[in-house]
C-alpha cells in the first residue's frame, strides 16, 4: 500500500471518507465511495454529484477496484503497445494529480474558512474582553467607594458605641445614686414614723347641762308661762370628731325629721330634734 492511497477521499460533500475496496470513477475526474456511487448512479441520466456534469457515455462511469490482485495487474495492460500504455498511465496520473489538487484546494478553503471564523471569534472575544475589563474597572471603583463608605460606617459605629458605653456608665451611676437616695428616704421615714406618738381621736363636746329633760313639740320654742322647775332651752354643738355609729350607745339617738327619738333616761318626756 502506497502513501498516496490514503489521500484519496470521497468527493461527495457530505461524506469525505477515505476510499478503500471499490470506488466509482467518473469521466469528469471525480471519485466516490461505493455507497454513494451506487446510490447516485443507479438511475439515468446520471449526474455527477460534485460538478453536476451529465454522464451519458458508456464509459463515463466506471466501478473500479482500488486494490487489484496481481493477476489483474499482469493482464490489464498486457498486449498493448508502449505508447498506449504510456497514454493510459499519463491519464491515470493526471486523474491522481487532479484529485490531489482538488483536495489541496478543499483543505485551503477549509483552512481559510476556519481562519475567518477564528478571526471573527477573536474579534468577539476581544470585544467581550474589553467589555469585561470595563466592567471590572467599574466594579473595582465601586468596591473602593464601598470600602470607603464601610470605613466611615465603622468609624461612626465606634463613636456611637463609645457614646453608648458612656451613657450606660452615666445611667448606672445615676441608678446607684437613685437607689441610695430612695433607701435613705425610706430609712428616715421609718425612723420618723417610729418616733411620732400615735394620733388620738378628739372627744365630742355637747353644750348642754345635765338636768331634767324638756319636752319639745314640732315647735322647739317652749310655750310662755309653762316653763316648769328645772326646764330651760338648750343648744347643742359638736367639735370635730369622727362620725359616731348609729348603732352605738350614744347619748342622743339621731333620726330623720318627723321621727320620734328615744325617751330621756331621766323622765317620761321625749325629744324631737333635727339631725345636725
């Protein structure tokens, strides 16, 4: 197997496989693999898939074996004149040269296309890199500004923390003073309460003499000429004192106007008085 055999490829644009075994050769110097050649040249009129040339001749399409046997090589050109053998060989070499040239052009086209795509990708990459650099620069400036703001906030936080600690110390000091003053005031108040004598209620004073009781009707003024022995008018008065319970055994029993009072313990006359 020669080195050049590996360079023959199927000329079908969607195939491009290395040829081996059998191949289809056309008069327009194109070669196809057995699979695509059988499919493309099975109907007539046949058209070359590579250059769209019409292949109507009897020998315009030949199915050939790429690796012939030794017997075929010994007999295929046997009996031909040397000039015919040279002509056949020159045409076979021209076909081979054309295939190599076409493959070279195809590879150059592929390379140029790939190079164009690469340049386009490099351009896009450069633009993206430039935009990312600008974004990175803006982000760095933003980060630096945020760091400055953070430092300012840290400084303010430190100042406020110191102020808060100072206020807390002042508050604790004032709280201690307040507690000491409150305890001292409570102690003084308890001492004063222990030294003062207990308060006594003031007695009730009634301004009338102890003697015979007089009888009063609805009019409190005694009738003229009827004052008996020991009978005299009187007027009651009270000093400031706590109110007495009605149910207690007091000297007078007070009722609402119009009601009879209890009888005097010294006689049979009853008193009728208004509540003071």
